[in-house]
C-alpha cells in the first residue's frame, strides 16, 4: 500500500536514477559519433550538456535541469528527442520513459504467442535435453526443466541467479566470459527494476549485493540497461570442457514480469552429453 510519505520518496529515487542514467549515457558518446568536430581537449569524456541540448532541440537550461533530476514535467516528445540525441537502444528508451514518469510506447504483440501458464510450463519441461527456466522480476527461479536443474544445479524455485553469481566464486568460475556475464546480469536486473519503480525489493537486493560484492557495486554504478536478448553463452563443464550454447531470453506472455531463458547446445556431442545428464555439471543459471 502506498502512503503519502512513500510517494515523494519514490519520486526522489526515480529522479536520482534519471540523473545518473543521463549523465552516464552522455559521457559514453563521443562528439565524432554525432557529427561534431572536436577541436579542443575535454576535461570530461563524452558530450557536453549544451551539445546534447542542441542535438535534442531543447534549451540548455532545461536539459541541465532534467539531468540534475529536478522536479519538472517531461513530455514524451522530449523523452524521444533526448533518446535520439543520446542514441539510446529500445530497452534504454523504455527505461528513460519510466524514469521520466511515462509508460514506454506500446509494442505490437506477437499473435503467435500463447499466454497460458500451462503452455509455458509444457514448453519449459519439454525443452529437454536442452535446459530452460523461468525467473521472476528479481531473477529468482520460478520453474526449471529437469535438464536445467541437472546442468545448473538449481532447484525448481527460489535460487536468485544474480545473487548467486556475485556471491559464489564457484559459480563465476564456470564462465570463461565472466565480465560479460556479470555485466549482462546487472544490466538486465536494472532494466527490470525500472519496470516496477514502486517495488523497494530491487533496492534492497542492490544494496545488499553492493556491500557483498565490489564488482556488483561497480557495474551497478554504470547504469547500463538491457532487455530480453539472445546470444552465445560459454560454460566450462568439468567433464566436457567449454560448452557453447545459443541462449535466448524473452518475457513470459502469461506473466510479463517474468523472463524465460532457453539454451540450445550447438554441437551434436554437447547435445548427447545433455541427454546423458552426466554428474558434475556445476554451473549456476545466469
């Protein structure tokens, strides 16, 4: 239940996140990337505020107030203009919209998707021999297939993938691309937190992890965001060496706050190993 005292606090937190996010993105764009000629040596990296304002077609003072996190009304048109100036990706634009107090632009749903929970359970359990699992808004496992439980040593419910990765060295050692995996987990966690700005649990998890893991704290301060995606994931297995998977992450139609993760082993030998479900596969889900 939201109280009169919690609403202002939530607004302050949202504007603080907006301040850090805009500054971080501005500092990551070079003048050359946006067609500006850079004649002088800059004391700070990236674009200046006045350059972003010019690219977005807004006043310098107004953009400065926006980046400072002042309590001003921001229209969706301004959000779109600044997003274009900063060259934000779709997931970053959605994050910016939420921090500015707007719902992201609606996207056309895939008519081929089935929203039934039973259908999703059947998909996860029938994905074997490849692993599949569903996590909730915080990264906690809600449902995992038999092959996922065997491969990742996770239970059917409760394991938090983000917490385990940053607090258990044995988990991180399973990933040759440790930095890439960790960065992706934090960016996805931050994107999820922006979808539920009134939920304080994200802040509690982030604060606790920041105290336990300096690496998490460093990545959290980068303010990177990433939505559901796909790509390769390498996992070092005791008996099979480095195993390469195609990995796809998508939102669950029946429960949009949850994420479905599917793995597909690339080679025939790796698929045969998954069918055999050998002992010693110790990587955590991430």
